[in-house]
C-alpha cells in the first residue's frame, strides 16, 4: 500500500513538471517569432535610411533613327542573251569549194561566207537557157503566123506554155544555185567555223556560228509574289561577278505575259545597247528595286525586338542624370528590311523622329523599369 502511494505521487509529480516545461517552450517560441518580426522591421527601416545602397546599372549600345530614302531590292540570278547568236547551215547539199572567212572575223550582212559546188546546177541552167532560146523563137514565129491568120490557136498556146514552163524551171534552178553561196544574214563576228574545205555540206550539219553581241539582254525569272511591284521601267542593278563585280544600272524593258506553272515565276528582260564586253550565256546578278520609300524612318535591324504576340518594338533612350538613360518601349510597324537596315513607322505618331536614340545591343535583357548606360 505504501509503495502504491509513492508511485502515484511520483507520477503526478512528473505530469506537473512536463506541463510546466511545455508551457515554457511555447512561450519561448512565441518570443522568438516576435523577435524575428522586430528584426525584419528594423532591417527594413535601416534599408530605407541607407544612403549607401547600390543601384544596378545595365550596359547597352545605341543607334539613331535616320530619316532617309530606303530601297528594297529583289536579288536574282540572270544570264546574258542575244537574238543574234545562230548556227548557219547550208540549204543545199554539195562539196565545199571555198571558205571565205576565218574565226574572229567581222562580217557584214549579205557577205559571202562559204561557196558550195554548183557545177551540175550550172550545167542544167545552161541547157535550160538553150532550150528557152528555142522556145522563145518558136513562140515569136507562132505569134506572127497567128497575126497573119496562118497558124492555129492551139499551136500558139503550146508555144506559150513551153516558153513559160522553161522560164519557171530556169528560175527554180537559179534560186537553187543562189543557195550554193552561204551568206551572212546579219552583221556580226564569226565565232566558230565547223566546215572544212572539200567536205560535203548538208542541211543537217552546221557550217558556222555567227554572233552579234552589240545589242544584248539580261534575262531573269521573278517570283509571282513580286508581280505587283515590278513594272516596265523599274530600276535594276546588273552585276557581273566574273568581271570584278562590274555593275550597270538600267531599267526593266520587258515583263513576261506568262507565269511558269512549275516554278511560279515570270521573265523580265533588261536590254543593253552598244555592248562590247558581255557575252551570251554569261552569268549576272540582277537586283530589282521593288520598294522605294522617300524620307522613311530607317534603323538598324538588330535594334528591333519581338514579343510573344509577334508585335515589333524598340527601346527608346531618354537622357537622365549622370549620363544614365531611362527606357521607353515603342511599338512599331516593320515596313521592309534590306541588308541590315529596316524601314519602320511608330504605332503612335511622334514616338520616333529623326535622330531619336534607341537601344541597339542589350535590349533583350532590359525592361522599361531599368536604368542603363550607353557604352
């Protein structure tokens, strides 16, 4: 019994001691929380009063808006062509008796180039001339007899028919003999001679290449997307890479009336007169001006940024104290870009003017709330 009373007393003592300890821990935790809140409040007050606080300054580069003329060009590959670049064939077969020209020689229109043997034709023509003389004699005799009432109408008509038939045959042979002489159809330069003396000429085998490069044209194929902007008289720069980038400024002289269904392009020509340098099939770069803006706002293309809604914008720099700048986001319309330059307009008129300063590099890492310095 005494042992039971002692154990109960000890249990009650431990219980009351545990309750007192828990009460003390809770009080200490509450005091800790209160002290943390007080420390945070004091830290905020110190930060508000701290005049040595460091300001974060971002470094950017800048460029200026320029009000100037802007041109956008379509760059294409073209080639030199000429209508007077031909292979000359013989119209009649025969042995080549004489070659009157050499490669590189300049010839005139109608000049004899090659003579083909026409001995058989000449013999046939001589025979026809003899027969024609007899036919003329017989026709004259029948005409006189008919006038005297001695001849018949049938005999006169037969003589007339014989005469006309021989005249027609003679004319045909003379025409064939004329084709035995190969002549230049236009003035130009003998670029290549394929024929050799004594060879047999035939209509299927070319004898000579004759070229006239005096008047040429540069042709190029343009996407149908540019059809509305390419007109007769549109300015064109033609560049010849294999002639040290020789450049000629001209105009579009012809626009095709047909769109190729395979590559969806149309042809354009640029004619060049009095040429002495360029050769047929020579490669050229063709730059056609499809946009020409006067007094446009032009900026460096690298200054243009784009947000998640695909809106274009730039950061305009506004001068602040100590060579620092504040930023203003200006939304823009992008008109055209060419060779690192872009023509733009501000969404709100007056936001950007000539010589306005904007961020060039570093714009992706800043916001309107930042202060920046320009390097």
